[in-house]
C-alpha cells in the first residue's frame, strides 16, 4: 500500500511539474511550439506516407544510407528541440517519464506483448470484415520499392528511432496536451492518431490495426507516466524488422 501511495504521489508531482511554463509563455504559445515541433519531426514521414498510399511507392528510397543518415540527423535535431523546450520550463527528461528501472524490462515486454496482441486481433477482425463486405477492394497497400538487406547504419537508426517517436509523439505530446486541456484521454487520442497517420502507406486497415496497438502505448503512458518501457517495447519491434531484413 505504501509503495502504491508513493507511486501515486510521484505521478501527481510530475503532472504538476509538467504544467510549469517559462516566463511569458501562454497557452497559445505552447500550442504553437508543439505544432511547430511536430511539423518538423513528422511532416516528412506523413507526406511520404500519403504519397506511398496513393502511388504505391515511396518518394525516396528509405533503405538507402543517405536517407537513413538524414533520418538520424533529423530525429536527433528533433530530440534536441524537445530538450530545449523542456529546459525553458526548467524541466528534465525524467519529468516526462524517462527514468530507468530494472522493472522497465519486464514492463516493456508486457506492453509490447499487449500492443502486438491488440494489433493482431484488430488486423484479423478487419480481414473478416473485408472478406465479408469489401472483397473487391485491396486490403493492404504493398510497397513496390525493393528495399533488400538494410545497411549497417540502419542499426543506429533502429536504436535512435524508439527514443525519437516515444519521447516526442508519446511523452512530450501527451504531457503538453494534458497540461493544456486537462485531459489524458484527449492526449492519448491525439498521440495515437498522429502516430498512425504516418503508417497509412500500408493501407487503412493496417494503419487502423497499428493505431489500436499504439493506443496500448498511450494508455500505459497516461496511467504510469513512464516512457522508458515504451521505448524498450518500440525497440523490440524495430529490432525485429531489422533482423527480418538481415535473414
């Protein structure tokens, strides 16, 4: 009981800290900062996803060393921007949930399993609905670009990407939306929809299935205010795709 009470007090304290603003900051300015950050970090992924959904191939070759290098640079700059925005409010990474514990390995594994289970169940439910009512339409939007074996730099990208996505689209975004609106439910919804939006190149049914998996991540963060297990869970999935390409 004491441990549960301490955790509750910690979550409440972090929620209060997250609402601290730099001198002169208004709600409008914080919304503007958030929108600019998200536009810089994710607009390229979103626009390319739209293009792939419509034309069946990517604008760029995401498997190339040049694009992966650019992706690492962009994601690094995006994380630096988050650090700057946090520092303006005299906050640190730990204030949005980046804190390490051995238990995070277990929590991350459980979250990954729950997320994959939600994705799998939704995906197969949509297959049944598709076959029953929309069999004349394509279920997925397959990529036509032959990516082949990923280059070694993809390993570095694979290590950075879980931090990039979970710290920005989950921890920072949800913390800001909750601070500005008072609603963790709205924060979870916006985070989930945004993350699913740049996966529509796989087709709407798959993107919806991904969204349900991402929702598990958002619900976990809303309840626990810890992002480290989510970074580990995301890393499990990214590592799987890298290993799959190397086999």
